[in-house]
């Protein structure tokens, strides 16, 4: 299956199936504004390699991308410091929840990978690069708008404020890594960058568009500008596959077989290299903090299309 009509129908069928699903998981409550989101929402958008956009359900409704932002922040940080980034962050799956602190003591303040919160805080610290937090945040927002080809993408200030007021675990992680010398700025500044990047709001359509460079081997679009080298795109996809769903990354690879990055807002960006950039949103989460129906929908997409990196 890969004709345009087949994919259009697939996206519509999946959205219909998911709209009717009863067991939708539980919305995140530890970030108060996310607790208010209607769990019956479901959006899906597939941008295929030919540039066609297939969207269904609530694909035009903006949601908090949360940890999906870690993919764009990592891309930005690698652009700034290149592979020296890996002196401060590992590249191994953690096998622990996204907000865990346990490995940091044993591993001298070096987080296992850039997608757990600790690793994303180091990435935010790299992106801060001695500037005011709003400079780093503005830069990331401009980058995401460029990738998605959409200037309407914004930061949900209420979400950023709520995380600033309640994100005590992240405050602990940043301070703990500061004690090991792996956070270079004042922790509150690094945290400010991190909380604002997590509060970027995007629709499935915008997110799938923003992921195109990872499907096109680092190019903005076929024959277009180079966003990152082909090697870097491959490596970011590899990290998404091995670490993008935290302690459920193995299960996601088993069920879906594509690089994917989830967020507690219920969004997932998945990449079928050379084939498609896929964004799905369903706010109810499974026990690992990843979208329950979003994962199921991606499983359906992979089954129907045969897209897989395996
Ligand atoms: O720092 C946090 O806890 C949130 N801003 C982001 C966590 C997240 O999205 C985990 N992903 N599933």
C-alpha cells in the first residue's frame, strides 16, 4: 500500500477507530494545564516523501509537544557544538522513567541519553550558550517554525509557567548535574529554556512537517536545503528508536519498528526514513508516560504500510 488514496483512507480509518476506542489511557496531571485536556481528542497526520499531507481527526488542533521538542533541541545543540555534545550526554537507552534521577549518581552526572529529562536539560544548557534564556528559546522556536514551514507555531506560556511552578523533579535533576559540573549556567536559567521548549504547541500537521528532515536524510525536502548531514539525521533517528520512549523504547520498536519520540502531552513524532514523517496525538498516556492510542495508531500505520527500519 502506498498510493495517495490508500494512505488518505488509512489515516481516516485509523482516526475513526481511535475516536471510538474506550480505553484511552490517562492524561498527565503533574503539569496542571495538561490535566484539563479532553482525552477524547485524536489527531493523525502523515507527510509522505512526495510532500503529500494526509491528515484526519484533530490534526489541526495544537497540543503541548513536551518531550517531542527534545528532538529539535538536540538537532539545534548538535549544530552548535557538534559531536563534543557526547562528552556531556550518553547515547544508551536508560531503562528508567523519563524523569528518573537514579543513574546520575553512579554515572557522575552524565545522563544516559538526550531524551530523558536529565539529558534534555544538558542539551538546553548547551543551547543556552551564555545567552539570555529568551534568546535560546527564540532560536529554537524559529528553527521549529522553519522546519514546519509555519510561522504560527507558538509557546503556550501557561504551560511553561505551570512547569516552572511545579517542576521540582527537573529542578532537582538540574541542580544535581550542576553539582557534577555538567550544567554550566545557573540551573534556573537552563530550566527556563527547558520548560519553554516543552511548552511549544503544535498541531499534528505542523509536527509531521517539522519531522521531514529526518525522513529526507537531513534535507529540508528533496532537492532542498540541508538541515543536517545525512549521518546526523541517521543518528538522530537511531536515538529516537533506542531512547525515544524511555523505558518503553524496546516495546515501541517491537510494535511499531520506527524511530519515534513521545511527549507527555500525548504527541508522538515517528519517522519512516525515505517514506514518511508521521505525527499522532492522543492525550491519554500509558504507564510509561507515552500516548496509549498514539502508539496503537502508529502500530496500525506500520502494519498497513509495511514501513519499518527492520
Ligand atoms: O519535564 C517534564 O516532565 C515534561 N516537560 C516533559 C516530559 C515528557 O514529555 C515525557 N515524555 N513522555
